[in-house]
């Protein structure tokens, strides 16, 4: 075994050790903090193949997010901008102090039960406001409802190992997939990273804002509009699941081909 293969196997062993931690103890940077149930079988299939390993994943999610503080150039001095520890958020981004109001990794049918609470309450917002003309768009922290399809990062021992993954992803409908971390291939501790992703199913809509004076999160849309967004998101959950299954099928088929890199010696 050469040095590069040994280094990859060591990195994979460390990653798999973390994944083997019970859900109650395992944490990552996602709101859920663990591997999503909807792609657990896919993750296991990938990690059983030599030469590749998953590093991060999200099966797809519906979220309602209150963005954090925005960067205001008029309120920051030159000294603060140049300071080594200063931080600023891009307008419209997550920024500082943002928080999740709602997250689901599976279709939401809450609104189909007339006895359940309203979607406004489920998403942590008060009733629709009637007047928005006075809002300062440069400083207002908005609430965004989003559907994001699966994103999966797979580290590969070499470009030969990465290529079949990328082909399987693109053929399954994850057309924005690509290979990252190509600048440091001479570094034995750096390996190609395949990002499996698609923007075609993504959905994003502004649905509210926070009143900084009262701290109340106000909706800017009505209950009916939220139901429309939720119905669209649920449909995209279904389309996302179909693409995930196609990707898994394609990947397993390629792993059985005689000349597939993970069945040959490095």
C-alpha cells in the first residue's frame, strides 16, 4: 500500500468511527446534528466501498430560518472593519444571531389536520402584518422558508475513485454535482471531494421578519400562502427521494462493474 492509500484509509477510519457514535452522542454542524434517516442506507452503502467515504450529508429539508444581524457599513468604523476578529454578515445571509424556527427532513402534513395549530404558529410567527412601508430593508432581519434537496460530500482516495461517483450523481439528476479540493492533490493528506447536489428542486421564499422593538416574529404572508409553499415543498421531497434512489442504484451498479476503481488495487 502506498503512502497516499494509507493516509486515506486512516482518514476514513477516523470518519467512520465518528459515524458509529450513537445518535444521542453524535453531533455535527447541522440543525439535526446526526445522519438523516432517509439516507442512512445510502451512507452505509457508500462507506462499505473501498476508496470513498462520506464526510457530511443532508437528506433534504424544509426549514424556516430567521436571518442574523446584517452588516451595516454606516455603523462600523474603519478600525472595526480592519480588526482581525471583526465579523460581518452579508445582507440576506444567515449572519450573526440567526436561528432556526422550524426544520423537517421529511414531508410535513401538519396543515392537513384541521384540528392542528396553524402553520403560522408551527413556524414560530405571529399573524400577517398589514403595513411594511416603514421597514428599513438594509437592517430588517427576514424570515425565509426554504426547501433544500439532498447534499452529500464524499471524499475519494483519488480522481479515479471520484469519477464514477460524479457520473452516478449527474445521471441521477444531481446536475450541479462536482469535484472539489483539486488544488492540493500533491498533499498526501488532501483528497478529492465529490459534492453531490442539485439546485433544480430548491425553493426559497421570504415569509416574515422580526420586529426588533418587540422581538416578535411577524408574518408577511397569510396562512393560505404558507399552505401553497408547503404543498410545493412536499412535492419536492418526493422528487428528491426519487433522485436519491436513482443515485444509490447507479452507484451500486457501477461498484459491481469489473473495472470500477474501488474493485481494483491502488
